C-alpha cells in the first residue's frame, strides 16, 4: 500500500492566536489531523468555509481528509478542481495521482504523477503504477533506485517479490521474500499479514483455507484469491457466496465476479447469472482503460462467447493468442470457438495442444455426446498408460453405452458406432481388470451392435470383430451368444 502522508504542499492551519480572538475556541485542524479525526477535519474546514473564515489551502486539506476516509471520489473532485486553477501548486499532482490509484484509474494516475515534481512519494507512486500497469521491468528499475535509499522497506521488498512472481514464477518471488521473513524488525510485523497472504499466492494457493479467511476483511485481494481457490476446487457455490455482495470497483473485481456468474450460470442453467457475467465482461472490455489490454480483450471474447457470437470471439482471441500458446484453458475456448464457426480441422489442431487431462476428458465426453465416439477412442489411443487413461476408458465404455440405452427410441444413423466403441473399451477394461461388471458391459454392447446390424444400421462385416471381442472372455455365455450370431449370419449369407 502507498504511504498516505500529509499533502506535499505547505499551508498548515493558521495560528491559534487568531482563533482566540473569536472568543470561543474551535478545534485546531492540526490537532484533528494528529488524532486522525478526518471527519472532524472536513467538518471544521467546511464550517469555516461557510462563515467566511477560509483556512489556507482548505480545498487541499479537504481532499486530504476525504482521501484518508476512503472517500476517493470526494478527494478526486477537490484535487481536480485545484489542478484547474491558475495558481495550482505543482505538488497537488502527486496527491491527485494517489487518488486515481486507489480508484483503480492507473493510466490517469500515471499521467498525474509524471506532472508532479520529483519526490519520494512520486517515486513510490511510479513503481506501484508500473506494477499495476503490467510494466514489471519498469517497476523493478524504479524500485532499485528507491531501495538504494531505503534498503529495508518492507513494502518495496514485497513489491519486488510481486514483480518476480509476474516476471518469473512463485519460487523466485518467495526467494525475494526470504530475507524479509527472516527479519525481526517492526517493519516486518507491520506487513506480516500481507506477506502471509502473498506467500499463499506465490505457492499456487497452498494454505488458502488456513491463511485467507481471516484476511478477507483486512486485505482486499484476500477475498479475490479465496474466490479463485474455490473456483479451482470446483466449489462454485462457495465462490459465489463470497463474492455476491462485493461491489466491484477495479477491473480485477469485475472480471472475477463475471467469471463466477458465468460458471454458476452454466452449472445451473441460469440465464440471469449468464446475463450478469456478460455485462461485467462487456463493461471491462469496453472501458477506455482496459480495451487495449490483454485482460480487456479476453473479457470481450468472453462477452461474445456468452452471446454465442463466435466470429467476434475469434477476432479478440486471435489478437492475444500469441501470449497463450501453452495455456490449456485458452486453447480449449479457442478451439470451441473455431469449431462453432465450422473450422473443425483447425479446432482439432488446437484441441490436441491441450495437456490437461481434466479438459481432455471433457472433450471426450463432448465427442461421445455428439455421436462421435471414434474421435473419443482415437484420443484414448494417443494417451500413455496411466490412471488417467484408465478413467478415460471407463468414460468411453459407460457413456457410449448410456448414450444409446437411455434413449428409448428406434436406432438412427446418428447412433451408429456408440455400442461398437463401448464394446472395445469394455474389452480393454476387462483385460486390465477381470471385473464381472466389465464383462456385462461388453456383453450388452456386443448384443447392441448385433441388433444394429440386424436393423441395417451397422456394417455386416462388423460381426467378425464382435465375435473376436466375445471370444476374448472365458464366460460360458459367450458360446450361446455366438451361436445366435452364427445362425443369423448363415440365414442372411453373411460370412463370419
């Protein structure tokens, strides 16, 4: 956090001698500021303004008090009015920059800070802004100058670690904090909770439930990071409960609230939640400060994705895809948009870049439910033997079977192949684990294939492979089923 010091310009309260002449002594502004009674400070200054006893630099002090009360909009009004005056003092610009910063208006904050005279506050503002604007290299350069003067600054060292996290990884960031964590200084004690919070982030969310809940109302980012943790654990309802009452003020808050509403809307089939998500994404992506940023363009892509305008989705995703070549989530969304616009071959290429087994399984399920079991089977064949591939086999075997069996309708050409790939998957499962349930599944799938052949919905030469699959099991029921198949094949002159 930035140091909220007194304004950099002079002009303290007038001397007490003049007040004593009034007869009734009013509180001194300096006393109120020392006591951090900023509400009292504003009341005193406004009272003097009304009775015509104007305090020197009253507007500046009102802005200062409003800033420290967290009323950044009021502070902004006061500081902006001051900058419009011909007698504006140069140091007002750094106070305006601080106000813009806390309103999340980082571009405007940078512009204001650069108009201010060089000072330690301006320097701190610039390295914080460089970090917020994703200029992490610039932030490091400005920080280096500051740390030469204040080498034990907890805030500066913490920000340096945050830059390392963005530029490199969590381990590099944690290494930067090590010297700070080993320190027993009062400076470290002041920022202990902040550092505990950041360590959770640097460690990929490890320890979230132990560290973040007590910090939710202390560090604003703690709530956001806890929401992210719940989303990663697929606990969408808990994430929603944590963020539903948050009034978003920064792009990150709008984006996260949009993501939570989008996921919840998809899970519940709620159009209301999806509409809210779409509006949040559009608000961020269409804003002047974010429209040309990577998150801003991702937001517009998400907005059009929810509106099912996939040509527009691709416009925005194409503009940032070079930054996300190895990002599974990006590739999953990109491939879906490609497929939705009819670019199936390109979509398949992007799908094959995905490494996440969870997403791959979702894709397999999509292939099965879209009556494309062959694609699901081919994806399995490309996998190495592992626990994930075994789970994938179970998914293909069971869902291909259910995809037909749960529908009490006549066989259609769209359902051709479902039983065939179910039987192949059950056969592999049975070889790996002689579980009676796998035989029952294979038996049902093989009988299903035979029914489809009889109905003319499956090629007759598939009978040979059906019989081969059946004979790989030493169950007495096999011969009975094969006798029936052979009898039908003989009557219909089908070579087996």
